């Protein structure tokens, strides 16, 4: 989300655009392995009966007193949203900072998660149904007038006018007459995945808004993000310039120019939301699920890339799985990492951040539909984060994920539990030391704990309470938690992001309202793909 997955990584990773000097955000550190171009094709999948909201079991593992405390936090958090929306365009602002600083720009991802936050506020009884429908309708009305391509939103928009901009505070895109591969033409696969998911939730939760939501969904064509070039028995196709993986999802698409030159190669990262939606709308084949990597795979052919630089040498096995739709066989590397000195196995995210792994589970019922796959991976990620922060880093609280910096500079950091304390070859993230520096493991963000409520509820609740008790300056009643805390120094970053506050709202909706948000997605016809593919796989996790 936010500024995109384009950032410099090791091996075949993408490179950050020169026109956006700020740290990558939003898509966060979604793993993007290898580089490529696309000729996309839409695939029509067979009709599958969608899941029902009742398929998602209630989250009744918190006590009544704990739920009451969390509901109070939800009420405080909602106050942020009452201030963080432009009164004319009804678009969510990217952030609110100290001293009245307002981030008067927004993105596709911001819009999608804001819509879900309004749904959550209604589910939790913080606002009435008429208020919720009015807020959502006003935002969708503006979005319908904004510059789009293939139904998708570009990278940044000015919240005062709804016009596309090159970067926050930069020129309007309609002043640029020469096509370029920059943010004025870029369509992010992952950002638009979150945007589309928000619309699916809206049309499920509010049938009276289905027509307006469908007017925005119908033009979408996720096939432009799918690399449909010839697949091989190898991990990549050496006949294509750059020896690229095929059958994966490109990181984005440049209007009128073609796909971005990199893939979203790691399944266990936030781009999978676009895969769920793209398959669910019958615009991507199941190939994209199986050709995307769980951990970076061992070579199958001499021409395959050498991924020995990754955080750990993964343990696992090759398994042939037949696609539930086409019946086509795929050889899938079911690999995992092991927490050093233990028997705990886990699927690593790219940069060790909680957002990458756990946000999709707030919308898609991964813990139920993928109980022996990604659902288990979600639980293990939270356990590994907590164990590493408290035992190795000796911190009183845990929860690392890209967020604001723990100061009032307005900065942004790519924080995560990379596993630097364990040294080379024993990292906890795929990027290993390649995306880490001395500040990577210094900052805790509250949204990480809220994301963990669905997988380790008691541990997450205790951590939330510790954050508020040990660092009282990290919370205020007029917006809830601020975005970042340095648990070593006690410093706080007094900024709130619409993305991160939305993660808190959505997580609380699931924790307090019997998985209501996830139930809305489960009730939408497009959810069939997520349920089908999550249930078709057993990972090597123990």
C-alpha cells in the first residue's frame, strides 16, 4: 500500500522509483522476486458456491472484561476517522501528525481500508447504519470521478480535489503530457487489491450499496497483473530476457505502457490479497497461486536463480498439487524456516513485518479456510515475533511492522523482526540481512498487536495493555494509539496513519463482533477462490 512495493532488494528485487525519495510504504515489504514484462490474459474459472458468513466461527476467546476494554479502544480509534476525512471530497487523508500536520493525499489502499473501517464502526455499534451508508456513498461517489485505468486507481491523489498527483505535495498528473513510468501512470497490484477487497466487503455488508460498489468493481481487470507467458518445469523461464518467473503476479502496470518490471514472488506477503480478488473475479487462473513461492525454492534446473542468500536455508519438500479448477499439476516447494534453537517452524515474510503476513487474515478467513496452511502460518508469525522481541531483543513489548518512526519527524521506517541477533543463515525473514540495518528492530507499532488478536488473542491483548501502561504517551482518547514506540527509549511518534488505524479497527471488528469483517468477505461471491485455494494446500509446518 501507500508508496508501493518498489524498493531496492537483493538478487532480483525491484528498485524504488527515483521520483519518490521516501521509504516504501503501503505494499510495505511485499516480496518481489525477479523482473519481467507481461502479456496478460483473463481466465474464466468455473462457478463455485461462495462461502457464508456462518462459515466463520465466532472469536469468543476473550473475556467480557477484555472485550469491554477493547471496545473502548475502538471508540477512541474511530475518533481519528472523524477527523481524517476531507469534508468536501470525503476521501481519507493519509495521516494526521503532531501540531496540526495533515497528510492531504491518499491512495487506493487507503480508500479500501477506510471503507472497511466504516463497515467495522457500524458492526461495533459506534455509528448507525444510515451514517455508515452515507459516509461510504460519499467516498465512492468521489472515487467514481477520479482518474482510473482498467478500473484501477493510480498511486497518489490529492484529497482536496480528487486529482491524481505524482507524489504527495507534488504536481498534478494532468499537467504532465509525456508518458513516463512513474506514479502518474502506475497501477499497483497490491494497493488495488486492498481497494477492491474494500469494495467487496461493502457490497456484502450493505446490499443497498451494491449497485454503487459494482459500478467501481465491474471495470476492474486483474488479468493485466498476471504474467501469462510460457511456464517451464524450472522455477523461471530462461528463454525470457532476465530469466524471469512466469505464472506469477506482476507488481503493477503502467497505463498505456505495460506491466512493471518485477513480480510479487512471495505468497506469504500482502500482495496475496490481489490474488484472492483476481482469482475470485475469474480474472486470474489458479496458476498464480501455485507458481508463487512459499519460501524461495531450491533450484530445479541449472538455469534457476541461486537463492542461497535468503535468510535461512529452508527445509521442506517438493509436492505435486493439482489445481482445483484446471486439474493442471504444479510442483510446489513446501518449505519453511525454523526458529533457531527450537522446533518452531514458520513461513517467513519478506522483511519480518506483521503487516505482510497478518493483514490479509483480517479480511479473508485464513485461519479457518487454511488451517493447515496459511492459517497456521499466521499464528506462527505472531508467535515468532513475540518470542524474538522478548527473548532475544529483551524488549518488554513486541510487534514490529513498517510504521512511522518513533519521533515527530514525520519519518517512516521499514521495521520488522528480521532476526539480526541470530546472525547470517539464521534469520527470521526472507531478506535476511539484505534489508536490515541498525534501526530495523528498534520500533514497535501497535497495529501489529491488534492484527495478532485473531491468532494469539491472550498474548496480543496483554501486549496491547502493556503498550498503553508502559508508554502512556502512546495513546490518547481522541484517536487511540499513535503509530510508533521505541520500547528502549520510550520515545513515541505522535502520528496516526489511516492505513494503520484501519488495521486496528478491522481487527477489533473481528475480535469483538464474531469475525464480522471476515464474515462480510466470506459472504461475497468472489470469496470462492480464497476458500478453495486455502483449503487445497497443506504446508510443511508442524
